[in-house]
C-alpha cells in the first residue's frame, strides 16, 4: 500500500453515528472519541507500526483547574527484518482537560482528567496525519480542494450530460423506462450519472443520442 493510499484511509470521514457533539464556549463542536481514533490508526497503520508516549502531563501552572498534556506519536513507516526502522514519522500534539469539580468545589476524579488531557493530545497528534482533520477545516477550504482534485471534464461531455438532463425532464414514464434500459445496455450495473464526471464521454454520448431519438419519437440509425 502506497503512502497516498494510507493517507486516503486516514483522512476518510467517520460515519455520523461515531461523531459526538460538545458545547464549548457557546459553540457546538463535533469530535471523534479517542477510541475511534486509535482504532483508525490500528487498522490503517498497523498495531505494531505506531505508538505514542506521554511527554508531559501536569496541571497548568497559570490555571490549576486545567490539566495540560503533550503526546508524541511515532509511525514506523518502513520496518526492516532485524527490527530497526528505516523511516519514521513523528507528530506531537498538545491537549487539555478542565478538572471536574462538585458543586462544593471538590475534585471528582483527577486521574480521569489527566486521561482526558492525554486523549485530547493524542487526537491532536493524529489529526496532523489527517485523522478527523475535516472536522477542523472550513467548508470553503474543503470545497476548493475537491474542485482542484476533480478530474477535467471535456466540453463534449458537459454538453452531452446537460442535453440528457434537459430532455429527460420532458419525458413521460415510457420514455424514461427506455432511457433506463439504454443505460443498462451500455453501462451494466453502473449507477446512472448525476454529473458529467460520473461516466466516460462515450457512454454519455450514447445516452445523449438515445435521449435525442426519444425526444423526436424516432428510430436511431447508425452507419
């Protein structure tokens, strides 16, 4: 598996049911539990190919109601037979956790607060590898990247697709059924295109010709 393949798996969006919401500072934030982050790293990098160490975890010197942690994540990308590693990727993450107190001011579980700070730091380190990074990026940035990565579309494909869409809106049920049959004939089990990049231009042209034929209630003659 190439580095590009691994990155695609690391950056893949998590299912909505794995997401959690948190209200912080008057803002609703979406996050992924650390257990799911660890599971993603185990599955993608390999349980024996990555590790993390807690470099620091202590109560903040300025605001002692917060625990601050720094975690170092190491990914051994190219293992050698003798056990040494030829190449490593190292990422650091800093996280924090507010100490939970009772109404009387007593600390509820300081150990759990330390664990929360470490978990937050680990997620920040994993985020630099792409894990759940999409949650921290703006919608505009993601849309721009998708547009830049989208394959080039020829004017011929765009014109054919637009004609198919325009004519299909005027078809009755019988004509739509014929269009569906034509698509099954030329594309098999492939889903019907929803945009010009969803099918090869040759398939779009064949579907375009069928749409034109049906619009004139004619018979297609090929030479």
